[in-house]
C-alpha cells in the first residue's frame, strides 16, 4: 500500500499528461505542415523546437517511470491519473488516429500494470471514426482495465453534440465511465481573435474552447438523451461554474425568446451538477475552489496538477492549505477521483 506516503493527505492527481514516441513523432510531422489549425504553434514549440529552445515538457511527457515517480515522491503525490497529452490523436487522419490511440492506450495500460498503486489511466480514441472509436473504448475498459476516456475538445472543428458522435457518448454511458474533455486551441470558426498574443493557448483560448464545448452539450440536450453520461472538465470547470446563473436564466427551457434553438429539458445548472465533475488543474485559487464546491457540490470537484505543464509543489501546497473541512479535503484530494474513475484504493 503506497497511500499516505508522508503520513498525510492521500493525493490522486487527475489531469496528468504523458506521451508516447509514436504520437510525438506524428505531432512533429503535423507541426511542420501549414494550415489554419491554431494548435500548430504550440505543438510546433514542443515537438519541433531546436534543442536549446525546447521546453522540458517532451522529456517529462515521455517519462512514466523513474522521473515522474521521483517528482511524485518528492512532493507526496500518491497517484497520477495519466492521459495522452493534447491534442491527442485528433489532428491526424482517421487511420493514423485509430492506430495511435491503440498504441498509446497499450503503453499507458502497461505503465499502470507495472505501477498499479501509482498510476491509473484514461483511454484515447479517434473521434474521426466513431465506430472504431467505440471498439477502442470497449477494448480499453474491458481488456486493458483503464479508468475512463479523454478527448481534446473539437475534432476537425466538430463537437460531441453532433449526432455522428453519439455512439461514443452512448458507449461511455453504457460502460459508466467518464469522458474527460481536455482543452485544445479554439476551432477554426472561433479562431480569429485568439491569433494574437498567444491567446490560443492555456492562457485563455484553451478554456474558452472547452467551456464552449460543455455549453454546447448542455444546451444541445445531450444529457436528456444520455442522462447518465458523466463529463469531466479541468481548470476549475473552464469558467462554466462562474457562469451558471446566467446560463440558467438565458438558457432555461421556458425562455421563449430563444425557443427556436432550445432543446434542453433541464436547466444548465441541473445538468452541470448531475452530469459533470470538475478538476482543479492549473487553477490554484482557494476562492475559486470554495466557490466551485459551494456551487456544484463537494462530490464533484477533484484535485489535479496538470503535470508537467504546471509544477507539482505549488499544486500540493494549494490542496494541503485550502480552507476546507477534513472531510471536504479528503474528497477533493482523492475520494471523488477514486469513485468517479473507479481507481483502486489499496
Ligand atoms: C501547455 C498546457 C501546453 C497544456 C500543452 O500542450 C498542454 C502549456 C499540449 O502550458 O504550454 C495543458 O494540458 O494544460
Ligand atoms: Mn492539461
């Protein structure tokens, strides 16, 4: 039993990025192409940079052994819930994406098998081909024993509320496993104002893109069709918790002003409390944490680091010093993640 490594709070970090050489090589290829995708600058900076300009991310992403465990040990982190880093396989053609999702899932599952008390993992799939995506999702859960799914927001500028993606939502609901919607840069249709000042990145564009995705699912009535589907959002809910009052007022089913485009049967906040959970990745703000817990319920908030893009030590200090009751802290630091992602506890 590796829990409570320093005799203190058990900590399961829930948005922890990694990569595999095959995916890194394809992203390096992709980042040399010209095209409108706003993911290209950041992907190029990580996978296609000259050695002296290369941030340390790539080395850290590819390490799900000694280096990562050393960082966890040094900071008293019990577990990483691993996921293939953004934009995952979603910039590739369907055949490449299907193959690379399989390769990445095999690699992550092998890391979990080697260190079952330190790692759990989310599975990737290729939304470009919903039929094959569902088969990989089923393989990931039933054969590889993975914990849920990750998707990096839009795929070729399309969002999961589109009917073509419904088999993916149906499969996640049927297997009772969450889909973590992780950010990527804004889709082509919303890209223009994000093209300056690196605004397409995690500084702002990531959150706007992903929050918009979540609102599409709620206002599109997706959770009337899939009432048990669970979506996880990082970054303290990508600003959606702060916007719920207005979403409810303007997006209430009875608002006749917008009846033409109002398929949702419930209030957005009802979906958000029933069908979503959020993680704290990259938002180490005690006031935002307190607000989120009070707004959407303590059972729906999970701690995360966003390793290696954010340093571990401040994220640990954030949860250890948060103004929470003991019971709340235990839920946010590990209990909710263990329940929602069905992570083994011993
Ligand atoms: C960064 C953050 C870059 C994330 C990423 O590249 C991802 C960054 C794919 O801060 O530079 C992330 O997952 O938050
Ligand atoms: Mn992240």
